[in-house]
C-alpha cells in the first residue's frame, strides 16, 4: 500500500461521441453491465460496473479523444475465448509485444479508444520478467 493508502484503481473515464453506438459496443460486444450515473451529474455519461467496486465511465463530448497509445486494460479469464468472441463480433484485434506470463491484445471502441484485453497466466513478477531497474 502506498503512503497515501491507495488500494486499487477506482475507475477509468474515456470520451465518447455517440451514446447509442458506445452503449452497443460496451454492453453488446464487451458484455459490461451498465449502472445509473449519479443523479447529481448534469452531463451525459454512461457508467459500467466492473469487479470489486471498480467502474468504467464514458463521458459524451462533441469530439473524440486524440488517438494515441493511451489505453485501459480489461482482464479476462480465457484469452483464447476472448479472441474468438471479438472475431465473432467482427472487431479488429491488434497483437502486441509480449509480457512474460501473460497473453494480451488490443481492440478499439467506436471512438478509437484503445482497450487492452489481458489474461495473466501467472501473477506479474518483476524478477521473472528480467526487470532489474526502474526507468
């Protein structure tokens, strides 16, 4: 635990431009469960429940975010089944560089937000990965 007491990532927010299109992807393709946003919000946003109280927030804006390597990652229990799932939905996948003891790939939502899909085969161990120093 950090000196601040951080225990986990609470939520991640990404920009979307089309509410119906985003909902179709995040509910229909990713299979996430939408939950009501706080009633105090006076702007358009979709909230999705993840595990352990974590949430994903989609904020509607007139323009999409600039495309970049920036992303969030969703952990899955079976990466082969995930690849089959995205193939069946016609979603393009981008393979990426290896990390020891995991398998992963990227997809993009309709607004170009990058999403890493990852399965850890063993918990991350910096020593096993060959890491010896911090950048």
